[in-house]
C-alpha cells in the first residue's frame, strides 16, 4: 500500500449529507455520486433539522471507502488484493488490526469495452416536475450518446403505471431517441414495482452471455401505487438478478425510500446512489453507470478471509460478513468495475500462534467462468510501526461504528448509553485524531451536531 493511489469509487455517499447542511461542505474528492453539498436527505437529518437519524441509513463501509486508499493499482492484472496489519493501535498485546484492500484496473488499461444491454427506468410522476425531470432527460441524452451502435437499450417511464418509451433494440438513430426522451412529461403517482419489472422484462429480451445486462432505476419518491410490499418487490427483483440482470438505483432528492432502494441494489449487485437534483449531480451519476457497464471486470465477487488457528476475528467493521468460523469470513461484494478501491478492517485476537499465514481468496464470474485469485501474507508480531493509512482507516471505522451504536441505543430509548457513545467519539477525536484531516473531522462534526440536537 505504497503508491499509485486512486480515489475510491464507492457510491453510497448519502451518509455524508448531514454535514453538507451543517457547513455547506463542498465535496473535495471525485466520488462517483458527485457533489453532496446541495442535498438534504430525509432519514439522516430531517427537514426540520432535529437530527432524526435512522440506524439503517448509517453505512459504516461508506465512510471507510470515501477517501483515497493507498492500494497499488494493477496495470496488467485486472484485480489486486493487499494484506496489511498494525500491532500498535490497541492497548492489548493480543489484538492487532488487519486490513484487506481490493483494487481494480483503471479504464485506461482496458483493451476494449463490454457490449451493453441496458434498460433505463425513469420516474415521471408528478413530483418530478419543477425542472427535475428536464435535468434527468438531459442526462439520459448524454448517456445514450456514450453507447455504441451494437449496444442495446430500452427506456421505460413510470408514474401510476409503467409504459415503454423505447422497446429493447440496438442503437440506431440517436436523434430519434432524443425526441423520444423529450416526450416524457411528469404526471401521476409512483409505481416503482411496475416500472422496474417492465424494465427487467425488456432487458431479458437480450440477456445473453454476449452482453452486460443491467437495469438503471431512477426515482424521486416512495412507491405509493401498485405493489408496495417490500418483500414482494425484493423477491421479484432478485429473480431477474439471478438470471444475470443487475440493477442500480438512483434516488433524486430527499423524499425517498432509502431502505428499499438500497436493498434492491444490494440484491442486484449494482450501485446505490442518493443524489441531489442538480443537473451536474444527475449527469455524473449516469456517466458513472455508463462506465460501469462498459468496463465491468467481474460479477458476483466474493472475498474470503481465512486466519490461522490461534487467531480469531474479534470485530469486523461494516459490510455484511458471513462467518463460517471464528477465524474465517466471507463477504459478498458489489460487481467489480474499473477504478475501484475498497478496504475491509478486522480486529484480530491472537493467542498461541503456530502458523502466521493469512489467506484471502477473491472469486468472481467473467464470461460465464468462475475466476479465483488467492493471496497470502505472513503476520509478523514484532512489527511496531504504525502505518498512517491504517490508523486513519481504523479511526474512521471506530468513530462511525460508535455513532451507529448511539443511534441504535437512542431508538431503543437507552438515552444514557447513546449519550455516552457520542461523548466517546468526541473524546476520541480530541485525544487521538489528526485535526487537519477532513474525513475525521466530518464524523466529529456530525457527532457534535447530533449531540446538540439530542442533548441541548
């Protein structure tokens, strides 16, 4: 983890939106979801500013992966994995920090683009009026221009009902597509289920190994017409995901069903964006999705981390780890696209160590084949140098995990514990953190704001 760093392309950035309101924060990094400075997200900080935060809107790994990671970028190989550890971050001599990093090849090193089969599903309900839909239409036109003649596209619009604007077919006359897009106008309620399912059905028509198939769903509201049961929506969506059609969700504005959109994207191995309604934000999101389609490296990736006997996983930060034992864990990842970096942090407890070899295995699908890449590193218990990168990553993970716990405690009416957790974050930042680091200060500022709202 020495050089050739790239900016993390993590898309789940809505966790930072509270600070955008607090300090008119301008995004300093080229994060794929664009600027966050204009967005107020209901569910992280409510419209009335009372700090009505929900536990499920605080995604620990989003904070961890927002800033630059110093992972060596592969030039010839498509994917690289790094293994690093630090023995000095904890008071106990029996605990060390383990970081696994994953980086993918940059676009410039890719020999050719994938063939694309995409269905664009666009919310044209009445709430999309006021210029919002016009900005989306401009972004759609730019997206279409980035496709190749042999790529396949369909366009669906939905309000109370879903309708096909463009049947699934190869790219032909771009000017004709522009006219079709111009013909979408806002009206009616929001039937996400019907729009999404019609998008899947159009994508299924050309869902072959030759094409990278995906649905991109954009909405600015909550589903309020047709099938609204979340379990049914997720179940029926996943049936198409299992057939090889991915899905990304784009939430525009603040009145959204965050939980539903995120779960749809998670099941579909796609990206989940929560963005503002500025034209720049919307266009950048579609550009990122186009790049993801054209330069996908692998699908259905899974990372396995195996520790030797004598070590056990004490804490795993973020994600949704699946434990097979106390020293082995699997993590299902978002599809691998070009230019990604992400990290996985574990607190590891060590006892009597006979074998010091740490194994990681990354598997993913490509061209209907399963590829496996294995990596090993030998743990050195005598290493006493604290790496600045690992220290920062750990501090972010610790502070935001404590914040998530505080929100959970408060939701369970355990106010004393919640207040104590928030104070722990403040004390930890003041005692141990680099005050010039904007990423650490961001979490501190959110904790201060939350504290002032809940405990004035």
